[in-house]
């Protein structure tokens, strides 16, 4: 185990017998991607190519979209793959291993989501703390619980630094709305290279998760899990 890096490996075994492996290496403690990019990147990775409408990056200082540049190998590996193709997918980290046989889009979606939040995109960076407990094949409920928990911990750190915390989660909804814009524009970027539907459907799945999480917060769906915290809520009111 390297004390300075975190490694997450995704392995796909397709029905055709082909294997595709991706190793994501992250710097501690920030979990920033240790990028190994191609020397010549394709045109679709340029920042100005379907640049997100809410992108704060300057093309002169950042000629390449950081997400696109780091996803080239993944997109190319699954460019001719249908989303419904079954695969044996294994994800390994330093402390645990996940395995699932499922349509390839779910593994690709999880891998794309990981790259998107560690590549240095200022919008997606807000979700990087969730990589600390990376959870492949997460459900909408998993994502909502982890996202809200992460956000509330961020508010604690803000208060510790003398800043004003947002305990009502108002800005979390805005964060997920911005992420939705990134997902939609990145889908247009992928459409421009006309891949098969595995990568596109994986991205659509990520966008649905972002939308569902924002909707759950807006609709106050958190009350459904409130009973889990009864021990805390009743602590000052013994029977």
C-alpha cells in the first residue's frame, strides 16, 4: 500500500472474452487524479468543443476539457460497445472489492463518474469528497444519503473556518443543478464522435442520478430516512 496514493481498479470481462482494465490513481489527501494522458488528444477534448454553458475555465489557460482529456481511453475502449452487453465487472480498492455481472453501461457509468469528479473540473470538484468512500453500482438512495452527508460535513468544516454554513441544504440543490448542466453538455460532446450507446447511456444514468438527488432534496424526501435517526432525536426526551 502506498501512503501517498489511492488506487481504484476497474476490470471488465465482456461476453466476447475481451478484457478491459482501468487503474485510477489518486493523490492523498486531496484525491486529485494522477493523470497519464495521451501525447496527442483528439479534437473532441478541446475545451471549446461543446463547452459547458456554466464552465468557468478559460480556453487560453485550459485548452482541453479536463474531464474529456482524462476519459479518452474509457470512451475509446467502449466506443463500439452496446450498453446492454453483459459483462463481469470487478472494482478493487485498497480496502474492498466489488463484483457484479450486469449490462456494461453500469460499470462504465460508475467509472466515468469517478473520473469526472477527480479530473479537476471546478463544477464536479464539489463531489470529490464522495470518492473517499467510493461506492460503485450505487442506487439513487445511496447517492442521496452520501451526497447529503458529504455536504453537511462540508458545512461543519466551513463553520470551523469561521464561514457561514448552509444547514438547510439550499446550495446543495444548486450544485446538482450545475452538475446536470455538465452532464448534458458532455453528452453533446460525446454525440459529436458518434459512439455506440454504452458511454452515452452511462452518462444519461449519471444525469438521472443527479436529477433524482436534487429532486429528493427539493421535495424534502429526506423525511423518509428520518426514522433511522430516532436515537438522536429522542436523546433529550427519555420516556
